[in-house]
């Protein structure tokens, strides 16, 4: 398995959109708008590969000089439960830490809260609906 940053607008980015759409959007009856995708051009895009196949991804979006948001974390169903999500998150945390961020947070789907808690994230909000499903704000201080 390999992890790397990819470029917005690249062929790899097109694969990332397809993976995110399949895992995160289609099951909810949603799709991406051109505006959604255009807004990602300044984000840090991370992809995980098994051989040449993209099997996981996420994005990091700057919120302030100290805080960065994890978005669109997706792992292909065929490889879930094998540590790939933890590896992607660790890679994302290292990138955020290297860029000087102190806190990483996300809007975690209720179904993913246990996964993030195992990796040191804490719930920081009451439950709220986003994309028509329950979410929580979760965050972790990044140690230097």
C-alpha cells in the first residue's frame, strides 16, 4: 500500500472523485457540483493505493493558522477493517503537523465515531445533521 499527495485536476484527482462519489455520496443520493470540486483546489489531497488502484482518500482544508479540517475520508469497502483508514489518517496528521497545524478536526459521521475515538479523537459537539445523516465535530491536538 502506498500513500501520497495528489494534484487537483489531475487524472488521480478524477479517480479520487469517483471513489468519494461511490462510497460517500451515491449511497445518500448525492453528487458533486462543479462548485464543490472547484472549492477543493487549495486543499491537500491524499490518496492511498493498493498496487495501482486507489482504495482510499481524504482531504485537508485549512481553517486557520493552527486548525485544519479533515474532509471526505473514504476507504473502499473491499479493504475496510485492514488498517488502511488508520494509515491514511496518520499520514494526514503528519502532513498537518509538518505544516505547523496544532489541531485536526472533522465532521465525523455517527457511524465512524468509534474509529476516530480509537485514534485519539474526541467528540466536541452535540449530534447534528449534515448531508441528511448524523455527525459530530471531533478533534485531536497534534503533538509536535
